[in-house]
């Protein structure tokens, strides 16, 4: 049966599509602009968006399993609710949903609260779902690499508790494995929640040390105050989004994103290989400047 991927053109979604294709899955994507996609020729593309019910319903025809990744937008929760309702209407009950680490606890951060609500909906509507809860994406570091390289400061206020940053490729491969497992199951599988984390829990000072080693010169940690981070983010994104990023950073400082016992080992068993490290990304960004 067909697996529908919603959120297929972002940092995680595009890898999910490639992972599914490499496993000979039949894949369909829903996208606003088909001209911007660069998927293998055998990936079916439905042009449209979630809040266009005609295109959304069309995308679900003949689908058994859904990968749902809602972008961080002002109407993210509406999109999630609509998608899951239309999925149920179409007879789709097998879902892999991309949530966020500690979604049920960081309730003051809008996109965490939204994802917690979607998790509750999946459970209340008795979907057969895998809920993936990734921590902070290592891939986000592309936004701050110029500050690190050109100004000698690691500016992301992640604090001293520790954040187990995760590579988008690891998230995507785990998602693909879970999608195929649920799609091929002979019956309905129970809801399962998986923390998707990186192999090491890093502090702001620890990340600065990695950059110092990679670049061969001292890199300082910019500190735990997120106000400057918000101001910087507001120069290239909506101010409400920058404020939301500040709220998220405040949670890093107060609580961190610390794996539970066995999280890393569980992921490496699923993948059959080690997780990608932060240093890999730092070395890549340093070499591509």
C-alpha cells in the first residue's frame, strides 16, 4: 500500500522520502509547489496543501500509512487536527507523527504544546501510531555557523544542563523504519513513543569546545541569556517565531533535553549503526565555508 508523506520537502521529510524509496516502498507526497521537489521519478506527487481539503482528500486516496510533519506555523495545530480527521475519514489509521522531545512538559512553548495536543489526539482517536520525539536538530547549526566561524562565538543559548542534539538523517531513517513496520503489520499495533536523540548530551561550553577543536582556535560560548538570540532571529523570521525560539531556548537552559536511560541504545538497535555526532556536522560546516 501507499505511504503518504506530509512535510516532505524539509530537512527531515526529504530524507524520509529517500529512505522509504531505498526500501522499495510506494511513496506519495503532498506539496504546495511540485516544481520545487527533487524526488525520484517513482514518487507520486500531489500538489496542494493541508488546509485545501480537496487536495488533502485526494492525497489520501489509496493510502494506508501516514507520515505527518507539521511545520512550525501559526496554524500548526489546525493543520494537525484537520489532517488526522481526514486520515480517519479516509480509513487511514497507521501513522508516524513527528512530535518533539518533552512535548507534554514544555507547555509554554507554542509548537511543543501543539505537538502535545496532536499526541493526545492520536491516542484518543485510537490510531496505530509511532510518536517520534526528536531533540534539537544538529542541522539547525547551519543558521549560526557564520557567527561561530567569523566572530568566534557559539551563540545558541543551550545552557549547562545538556541537550542531546540529533541529526535529521537519523530522525528520518527511524521514521522510515517505523512507517514500513506499521504499514506491513498484519494488524493494528499499539501506540509507541520514541525519544529520538543524539549520541551525546552537550552543553553550550561543550559545543564551543568542539568548535574550538574543529577550527583550531578558541571559540567562546555566548552565554545563557536568550534575549540576544531572539533579537538575532527576528532579523530573518517573523517576530512571533523569534519569540517562540526564545521560549524554546529558555527551556534548554532550565531543563535541557536529556535522554532517558536506554534511549541511545534503543535507537542504535533500530538503526543497526551508531548515531551521527555533532562533530560530524561541525566539521562539514567548517569545510564548506
